[in-house]
């Protein structure tokens, strides 16, 4: 029998797993809640309380767990949303910062405290340009931003 290896992030929430899964599946296209489990008798939280929510975001599976207040999210782990263009990047940025907090360089915390990096895919080619001067200018421009403004990074990379 072959072993099944899959990496599935498990996100620990105090008591907002269901609300988080519903929010994320509204933000991301092709997403859905797959299954919900509940605490039973003699378990850490009240019987009938949501224990886990398994959900899918554009094909990637996640588990949200209501585990109480023992742990919180921090910036050491974030999810990257690499977008087709500025319009898509802005749409995700605006949705995920609603009730959340902007940071810098395309980073943000959503309303649940989970960190995300949202940016247009072209940013990678600008900050990793083979010309170190061009890449440096693009990177410096990006470092001064909160939401990534791709046109401003292009202008900076071109020395304009």
C-alpha cells in the first residue's frame, strides 16, 4: 500500500474556525467548505462547538481548528497570493485587509490575525532582474510600499 503524502496547513483559532473558513471561501474563487466536525462529550470545549472545518481555497486544502487561546498567529508564517495582475492583486488586498491590518511590502494581517503576502506575479521578475541595479531599484521601491503598486515598481526599476 502506497503512503499518501499531502501537506495541508492546519490553522489554529480560538473559536473562529467556522467564520474564518466561510470568509476565506468567499474571498478566493473556486473555494468551498468541505466538512465540519464538532466537539463531543468530555472534550476540551463545549459539546456541539465546532472542532474543525476542512475547506479548499482554489484547490488547496486547509483545516481550521478551534483550539482555544493557547496559540496565536504571527508573521513567521504567511500565505502568498501571487496574482495575474494589479487588478487581481488589489481585489485580494482589499478583501483580506477588510477588518485586518496593512503591513509593508505587500504583507497584511487579515481580521483573524493570519498573515498574507499579496502581489502581482510580475513583481518577482522586477526584484529578481538579472541587472543588479534594476533589481535594487525595484526592491527599494517595493520596500517603501504597503500595497504593491506594480507601475511604481516598474518606473523605479527603469530609473524613472
